[in-house]
């Protein structure tokens, strides 16, 4: 069975006092009951999806399953109060990063300065890794050992980009190069900037041109932390009092899913309504493997109807009458919200 053995993970980073713990506990609706602040924290979160809610109301299944992602908060390094110092090893294992930036009373320097500080730290860490590896490869070459030239050239390209003050992800093909995957470079990861504002401030501060190429969003961390600790009824009343449509954490979780380059296809029935996680661009045959390897082996066709078409039709039977249910082959590229019934024979 395939079912994504590697849970996609986002690391939460930021300078001291940015509000990383507040954000983590708001996203995961968790609190530190015991343990030290130096301990890493890891929580799996369901991705809110209105489509799953509506399909559950229609099919009344025995079970409902949402897509899931994982959030990682590195523990603080003893002695310096900095959650990032000495903790890049844990962050390097993450697939994307949420950079929390404090923007509430008490900070005297502009947010952009602190964003640049973290950016520089990540660049430096990647450069150290690259320089160390290139020195080792040069030494092996001098000793007459065979050096993988493509790896050497790619590392050289990365070094040049970093020395120019740019992240590796600014060159997407380089960031995804298979010969560099083992390095887990920090600046090769997708990043979202989260401005942690005061309770009464939902405005995005001046970030220059940063928001044109990096997703940036505003949260009110203290408010969100209070909401996360309430039951559903009290949370609804609290949101109404502050004129908030929904918790920003729902939006952040959905943005996190997008940041990872993920989409969901759906399966429905009396047994279960479920969202299945795949990467954008996944073909039907590989999507079948996410459910079970037997479905991939015996794949015949994928019976597909778009979520919007099903909801407009009102039923699967009516969608079929309208010609909106179609049969697709193994090369079909699955779209977000496709409702799929795989036909297979094993």
C-alpha cells in the first residue's frame, strides 16, 4: 500500500520573540503540557476542506478523512534563547518553511530588516554546506579519485547564486535537481512569510517588492492562540465579536498545503468520504497507487467528475446524465477536487 509514507512537513522559523510557539500552538490546537522548551515539537493537522464537509452531508459516510500535513517547531537552544541557532538540522528535513515575523508593539526595527536577517542566516548556512562539500570533492580529485562532475557543477551554480544574495529556489530547476536532493538546502525550500501583528491590526506592513515573489500574510497571533483554546461555539462568538470571518489558522493551513505544491482528489461513498494528497501534475495511475498498490497494478480506467459539476448537478446520476462523468486513462493529469472512482481488476 502506498498512501504517502512520508508525511509532508512544514518547519516554523523566525527570530526570538517572533511568536513561533504561539503560531505552532494555534495551527495545531496544542499546548505544551510537559517537557522542556528545548525539545522539538511535531504535530499532524487536518487540512480544512469545505468540499469534504459538503460531501459528507450528502453521503453520510461511516467515516470522513481530511488531507493532513505536519508542522515542526524546533526547540530552543539552551543558553541563547534562539530557536534557530543549532537547529537547522531539524529544519532541513522539512519540505517548506513558515517564517514568523514579529510585527507587534515592542519591535523598533522594521519587519523587512528582520526578514533579511533570517534570509542572510539561511544563505550563510547553505554556503557553508556547499563550500565544505566542494573542498572535499577538490581533495578527492587531487588524490585521483573519480568525482561526479554534474554534482560538482550544480554545487558551483548554487554557490554563485548564494554569493549574489539570492536563494537557490530563485532558480526552480536547480532547486529541484535530483543530484542535490540529499543536501536539503534551506534556501531551496518554498517559504511563506507570516507577519504576527497586534490584536487590532490586520494590515500588511511595507515589505517593498518582497510580496511580489514570496507569499506574505498577516496573522494576529495572540487572538488566534485564544481562539485555538476555545470550543467551537465560543470560538464562533469570539470571531463574531472581532468581526473575523474565520480563523486565520484555517487559511494558513490551506496556504501551507498550496505552498507544498499539493492538491487533493476525493473519493466518496457510504463507507468513507476522503481527501487524498498528491502533488500537482500527478497522473491517474500514480494517484491510484496512493490509495493502494493493487489499484495501480490492475488499473483499467478512472471514472472522474469535478466537484463543482457534481454539486451543480445535485447527484452523481444527474452529473452522468449531463455528460459530466467521464472515463480517463492512466496518463490523465488529476486536478484538484476531482472525485474519482478507480476501475481496476486484480
